[in-house]
């Protein structure tokens, strides 16, 4: 397995990853039918331009991806937010997410101007909350009714943060 920075040429592989990883209750912030080339190309370009994107591949196939972006405002230019991770189902529980974050944190720690990371996690996804806590994030708040789930019910997002000390 190779973990490396993502590039624009990875768009199709990342799109395929998201299509495979998206299912009801997967935790991804998008429905399977909303995953288009334009959607993926948009976040890949934004992460390359203003954040970090990391991919894991086996024999040229992208099996995991992690990205986050910065806002273009002075007050928030020290923050990488909109962090998202996707891992193929058959590779979950094998430490791939930790490997992606290890590489991600290595890059963040070299960026002197980045001091904070933010991720939003569905309250109904305790496995993801536990994972983010394990890699160093702390629960910071609850955004009531922010998510409309697959059953058209409102649920809360948990704001989690990591601060470089």
C-alpha cells in the first residue's frame, strides 16, 4: 500500500472510491447519486489549492482518501475544515484510516500557518466519533438538527477539533 498526496489525476479513482463507500448509514456527507465527477473534482481542486488531500492505493487502485480545505478569509486561514475520509468497505478496520491521518498530520505539522483542524461527525455514528477521538480530535459541540438523514429525520452533527500545540 502506498499513501501519498492526492493529485488532480486521481479524480476518477476517488469518484469510484466514493461510489463504493457510499451506502445508507456510511457516514459520508453525500448520497450515492450525488457523487459526480464535478463534485469530486471540486473538492480535489479545493484541497490541492487550499488544504491537503491524501490517498492510499494498492496496485494503482485508490482504496482510501482524506481531505480538508481552508477558507479564504483571514480570520480562518489557520484552520483546515471540511475534513472528510472515505475507505473502501473491504479495507475498513485494518488501520488504513489511521495511516491516512498519520500522513495528513505529518503534512499539517510542516505547515506553520495551520493551527487547527475541524471535522463534523453525525451523532448517530459513534464508530466515527471514537475513531476521530483516537487520532486526536476532541468533541467541542453539538449542532442540533444539522443533518437530514436517509429517513428524512433531523439529527445532530458533533463538532470535533484538533489544535496544534
